[in-house]
C-alpha cells in the first residue's frame, strides 16, 4: 500500500505528548515486588496461580537478528529479549529503561542519554557475558549501516541520524562522522539531521536496539540464527528455540527490572493448523487465549458458558474512510466527466456523507457491537496527545468528534440543493457512482451492498445510481484506487511514524488515494479548498518547536477535509476482532504501534477471562486513568 519506508515506519511508536527534556523515574506498573505480586496470584484471586502463558502458532520466525529484520513475527520475539533506551507504561507514558535519564539540546538536534549501570548481557542459559554500555549502541549502528548486512531497517535509522545515510552509501568512510557517539560507557549521544518531534518514540524500534560489539564480531553471519547466537539484556531468555516445533521464553533472572516480570514462562508450540485448532485447545485449557474466527462467533456467543469468556480485542491504529475521487479514470460507461461535475459540488458530497448510515454498514462485520469501531476522524483516538489533550480533541477537530454524521433530513436538504446546483452546472441524473470492493472479503461485499441499498433508498435512484465493482484480491489496489478506477471507495491508512503528520500522507499532492489536488471546489472566500488545506499542512510540518501549535494546525487541516466531505471517516481497525483470553488487555504496555505492545513485561495472567461487560468497564477505567496520566505528564 505504501513505500518501503512507510511499511517499516508503521512499526514505530507514538505519544510525543510524553516527550520531555529530562526523563522521570519509571512508573511502577504493576507496582510492588515479587512478594506483593504473589498475593494476587492465588487460586481465589484475580490472577492465575500458575503464571505460564501457552499458545500455538503457525507462522515461524525467519530470524532473530533484530538488526536486519523488519518482520513483525521476528521482532515480536526479540522485543522481549533485548531492552531499549526508553519504554512505555500501560497508559502510554514514556518511561526510562536502559537510559535512566536524557535531555535534548534547545535546537532539538542533539540527544544525550545517561545509561543505567549494571545491566548485564547474558547468554540463553543466563550466564553473564558483559555489561551493557553506550558502546553497544554504536556497535549496533555500525553493523546496521553496513550494506553487506542487508538490514531492512537501516533506512529508518539513516533517515534521521546525521551523516548515517552518507556512510551507508559509501560517501564517507569515517564512522566517527555519523551522529552517534559513546562519550563514555554510560553516556550516549545522537545527533540528528534536523529536529524530529517524535524522535523518542523511534528509540523503541529494532534499528535503535543495542548489541554487544565483540559478540557481533565473533558471530559474524551467524548472529541471530539461533538462541545461542544471541545475547540477552531484556526481560526474557529464549531458552528453547526449535523452529516449527516450539519456542520457550523464560524469565531472565539477571534482568534489571526482574521484580516487574510476573509471567515466568512463555510457551509457544508450532502447529500449521493453529488457526483452526486453537479454539478447541482453548476449551480444553491447553492454551491461554484464542482469536475467535468471525464464522465461529455466533457459536461462541450462543453458548451459555463460552459467551462470558468472549470480549472484543483492543482497537488498532489503521483507520478506514470512504474517499471521493477527484480525478476519475474509470470507463466511459460510468460517465467520469459527469462525476467530475458532481464530486466538485460540496452539496452533493455532503448529501452522501449525511445519508451514509455507518452503523448499518458496520453491522455486516460486527453485529454484536458495531458502535465500538466507528470513529469520526482519520487519525484515531489515543494515537497522539500534546499538553495532556488527545489529538482528536485538538483545534477544530474536537467539534468533529462530537458530530453525528448520519442525518436523514440534512441528507435530503443537501440532495435538493445539489440537484439545483448540478443541473445549472450541466450535470445529468442519476449521477453514476462506481464503488469497488475486494472479493476476498465477505464482509466488504456485504457492506458494499448495504451502502448501495441504503444510499439509493434515502437519496433516490433518480439522484444517484451506485454500481458495485467486485475486484479480485490480486492487484486490487493497482486496479482500483491507485488507478483512479472508482468514484467512492473505502480506503485505509496506518501510521508511518510517531506524529499526526502521518495521517496527512494519503492526501499529499501527486498521491494515489483520492487525488484531492484536482478539486475545483472553493471555500466561502473563493479559495480552492485543497490549496487552503495544503497551506495549513505545510505550516504544521515546518513547526518543530511549538508542538501544541503543530498539533492544532494538523487538527485543523484534518477537520477541514472532513467538514468539506472530501472523505467520510468510517472505522478503526480491531487487532483481532473477538477473543477469549486470560491476558488482561489493559495491563500491557500501551503504544499505538511498534514493539512495546509485543512486550510481556508487567503483565499477569488472569484466573478467568474477561467478559465483554468486564472489558468495557476496564476500558472506561483505563481511559480515565490514561487521560489523567497524560495531563500529569504534560505538567
């Protein structure tokens, strides 16, 4: 869907609101020592007596060399084996990890990290090898920037670090010129190309992981090919690694924060039929959780015992929106020239927007809780915050989040106004609307049918005529969105980096989403709407120091797209749909993308799964606590 860099950067982490010049002490979440934890881990308590997580999997890791891979399966494993400079708590607040404190220069170009002393590198059996120092970050960076090592994440690193790209390309040969330096064993300094407001969040991605230099040299090409070809300074050891058989992670007794590791073992068994077998295995108590396939959801929900173990999973960060195409390239039979007239009329677009019953459409995918995923913005809630305020509650976007888009009376009023204006502009009726969908998704096919029927019924078939265009999954985007072969289409976007700017990327000039630069529509002052939007985005991008202003500008730009119905926000992704799980969803580290969500640190297994009602209550409690934590962090 995106460029290679975009595909990689989607894994970075967020919450620049948590950015501070100097780090605070780590929040103790969960708090207490191993003894205090054991008071909860009892047969009659909230948590399971045995803290061993068991699961089955079908997709094997291809490597555990975290300095070369960009694959989720791979770094989800290594995220628990190697620590980073900073980390996140369960509310998404940046916490010290390998770095106890840090500060940045006034110009935002120099970042100095003061490392924790006494953190040990150990082998897979727990034998001490060396101490983790600033030199290990330099060694890892030098390995990363060697093209012979074919790192898939080197471009993320050299995209922000001074002279790193020149070194990677062989334009300079002295590594000392690269913007990473170990001033001493416990002081690490990064120098950036230019200010990066979200730099802290990048530090939890694999290209900023450390590696013990002498061990790297000793292993050579064998580094990360087995559990014995890796050193560990994280929460767990990969004590057993037999590809396509099993992998077992055990608590690292030498870990610097061992008192906050409660699950003592992570036990993964390979089975190529894991998806189809895990449900029955869960019912027999052989695994700790299961993703419930949509086809099986009714069976679970209708079972008097199982239904109380089913809950939604937490929401993701990919958002879905219906986009109007301003540069149609579809066949003449669908009247692209007539569509150009219609789509550049704001009353026409607003009639579609007000007439779209998003809840009815979502019921085709989630009949039990369709409201859960509906959102009013392109940027999802809880993605970013500044000064203690969620981005979606910033600037003009705040009012958008409170609006109910579906309004039949408004839709009819806009339709009648559009009829007059379009007739005067030479349009013919009904306006033909070409709407594609991917045949690989039964839900999308059903959703498309609902949207067609609902809009045509409300607005009238004499006003619009929607033609559904089924397209095979192979080459779907090339044959539809990217080719401009649609009038209205459901699109999606996921964050590429830790800043609201990422959600403006689909609407850049010369992109391949809905080609908004081709609009001829103007605002009340007679200015081209897209050009006004673009000027706001450009101003926001150039604001590096006043992050409150930066966020407000991005929020105003997004609100402008929505208020002018260039796009219709629809939903946010659900990570796994519905699950039954002994894992508490609100006790894990929180970040809206990236490896922190893969870490088991701080988590405990429940004595029994949460029901949907308990999940909803826990989510409300978590949201209130997160809001308070963000405000506290902003002080």
